[in-house]
C-alpha cells in the first residue's frame, strides 16, 4: 500500500518496468503475454450514447467531445456493423477469459410465493471466478489491454472491481494499480497484496479519479474504471462484457418482465439493457424487460425526478458495491429506455431482505440483498404484477461483505 496525496495530484512516478515490478518472481505471460485477443471484425468504433457520433476505439475513456461542448457528459459504447452469426456481438471473438459468464439462473418458488409473484429467479453472479460480475468487465478490459499492448491496468475501486482486476491482471501478466479508499475492507486488501497489485489510498473520489486520470496519460496504462467527474462509467469495451447476461437469462429462463439490479454507476445495468436491446433488434424477443436499478439512497431517483444528471448526491451506506454519489448517462438510459426506474432500498431494509434470502439458502452481499427489498416495494406498489417473471441479479455473496454478519434483531 502506497499512500498518495489527495489534493495536489503529485503522484508517485510509475515504475519503469511495471509488469516485472508488480509480479516479482513470476514470468510475465503465464496466461496473457503469449495470448493475442482476436478483435471482432464487425467492431466499427465507439458511438455516443446520446448523439450517436462515431469515434475510433482507443484506450481513453473521455466520453463524447461533441456532447461535452454542449454541456452534457455522456459516455460511449461499442458499435458493430450488421451481419454475422452473433446476435449479441462482443468486441472480441476470442478474448481473455478465466471462465467468467454462464452463471446459473435459479428459480426461487418459495420466495415468489411470499411476494405473490408468479416467478422469481436469481441470476447468481457470485459464481464468477472472483465472485462477482466484475469479472465480465475485467475480462473484456484485459483483452483490450493486451490487444493495445498495454502493460498495466489502473482503476479506482475499493471492492469487487479491484479484486477482479488484480486477479485477471496477474493471470494475464499485466501490472495492476488500484486507487482505493483508506477504509478498503481487509479481505479485499489482502487479495490485492497477495497478487502483487499496487494500492494507493485516497480520501475521496476526487483523489482516486485524479490518480487514474493521470496514470492513464502514460503510455501502456489502461484505465478500466471511470476517471471523469462528472462520471461517465467504466471503459466502454469492458462494459460490453455485461451484455451476455441478457442472452444467458433468455436462454436459461425465457424473457423476464422485470430485471432488478444493484447500481453504483450503472455499468452492469446498462450492459444488461444493451444486451436485451440487441436481442430485440434481432427479433429474438418481442419487448424489453423493465430495468429496475436499486440504490442505497436517492441518486438516480433524484435525477429521474428532475435533478441534474451531473449533480452530486452523497449518502452513507453499508452497501459497498452500490455506494457513491454520482449518476451516469448509462444509468439514466438503462432505466428510462426500458420503461423501468430507480428504487431506493436502505441498509435496514436490505438486511431484512437478506434474512429472507439466508433462510432460503442464498448468501448475498448487502447490495445484492437490497434487490429483494426492491422487489417487495415494486410488488406492493403493483408495479410488478402478480403474473410477472422477475429476475434479480445477485452480484456477490456475503463472504467478503464487511457488513456481514448482520446484527441480531432485538426480540
């Protein structure tokens, strides 16, 4: 762990040979340096989420310049030429993988009965290699890094993304630098240390994102996470990795009416929405499921109520995976374009939902358990009908959640 100043951005200079410095005693390329990703020949470039302006694929993640000149801060997405066998195209037809994806979809009939819903399914993303859906983002990001000849992943995270990036970078022979909060849970910090990742500690997002932004200017560094304020989201090609969740849900359980997903800055929610949108365009489905983004305190819900998209909406929560004060265009688009919205579920309501999940044999981090609280709210408001099929995305289990075990409830 290397402390760095928060305000002046005079950061430690990068090591001269990052991969060797990060991975002492381990030959670079055990899995990754001898592997060359195969880019999808249909990948056309990066396109603005708002104005559809087209840009070339680069390692930078600065959003749409045209929209920024007009005062809007909007991220980019991958765009592919039509044709080809893949209904939901990915940027790489042969990417880097540690076995992420194809996670199970479990029907929960007893919980469905309790909530008076025809069908409730859990998409168990805790079954990914490092225990979270972030592996989908990281795998695609590592493929892009290897494709571009980068030597180091750099990101801002104090949770699952940091753990995922450290593991995948280690396996790929890449360096990894993580800008985290000082209060990063010990279980995550130990994994980063064991994998040779460098950790830099900051007091707030200004420091973390400033560090990532500066590092990304050096040749060979690839920023996996957001580094802009107002926030844009993670690396656009990385976010594409989440699209596969939509296709997997359709294959394993049919088309749901509603998808409930915890949200921080909306990478995964947008990816799932985009996957369903591509299935709709291909004629594989007749409609989009409604996306419900679950947040621990009002952020996106305030934007949907008229607040500024680039505003700051701070709050305190034990839901580590969905914490933060920012809202992105990604989130807004996933919610509004699907006919869904935002649902606020506080920590106490999340713990109550986790007790129900635990009783049903499901281990869930608090942010994931909050999804069940959102289902309850939506059902009680009759936004979810009794004959609906609901998919709830379980982002991670409770094993690494610093809020677990829950406090005992007084009799």
